[in-house]
């Protein structure tokens, strides 16, 4: 557990180079493993998940528990050396932003023609297309999951384990992102938007601490 003493007199490091430092744990890592926060004009802490907002940023490990600890221990005030407001709902706000970011990327993949929906069409895509991954609704039945896993193994053998499989969104969320109804299974053809969706979904899953079963590959 990080103590209050560990957070005293923290100077915001320079935001250049390949690594960032968490203001709570002091652990360093690649920027995509942390969440950037900035101070708004009204002195509120604002998540900047795309790292585009102006001003100096404070970085926190991309984990809900660590963000909650930053709020509880007033780590943002120490980092920015100012009276700032870090509201209790900041943890949920970050999760909502990460979720929206991932689903927006899925919509972009659909517009790019990279998303194939429906069990039979997904099976065909697995057999023929350069595949980035699969998307399953959270409520997908086990028999459907097993059927598509078997199709992956038929084509890719042991390498099927490296194919990304995302199962962290409800069917209703997939419906909205893809402009369809009752989406349960979808295939992602290889492309930048597909890879972006998988990486953003993985980041969301890591933030929530859902564990390795939500996203495979």
C-alpha cells in the first residue's frame, strides 16, 4: 500500500521519452499503460485518455484501484502543487471514457468495412480473411463461442490462441457501435481500426481489472 509520505513533494516529470511515471506508485511504463490527467480552468482534474489536452499532465497507472487511491490520497494536489478538485466519480468517469473510446474505434472499423457480423458470416471470415480478432457479446452462449473457437483452430492451429477475442461489451453496446440489431458475434478483418479496437478494449479490461478471460490473444 502506498503511504501518504510516499506522495509528498512529487515533481511532475517531463512528458517526453518512451516512459511515464505514475504519481501514486512511482512505477514507470509506456504511456498506453497509464492514464493522463490535466487540470481544467476551474481547477478540476480531467482525464485525458487520448493525451491531447494542453497543459502539464499527471500520469496514473491505468487501473481503477490506483486512480481511486490517487483521489483518496490527494495525489493530484501534490503532483500539481495546487488546490484541485478530484471528484469521487473520477474512477467511473475514466472507465466510461475508455469504453466510449473503444466502441468509437469499433464504429470506425465498421465504416472501413472491417467488421463482419453473424455467426455463419464470421465462420466464413475465419476461413478466408486476414483476421485481426473476434468480438463476442457478453451474453453470447457457450455453444456459439465453442463453435467459433473450433473454426479458429481449424485454420490457425495452435496460433489460434494469439487471435484477439473481445468479450467485454453487451450486445446492446455492439448494436449501437455497429448500427445493427442483436449483434452477438463479429469478426474483425485485419486493419488499423480493428487493431485499435482490440488494443483499446484490452486497456479498458486492464483498467477494470476484469482478468485474462475477458480478452484473449
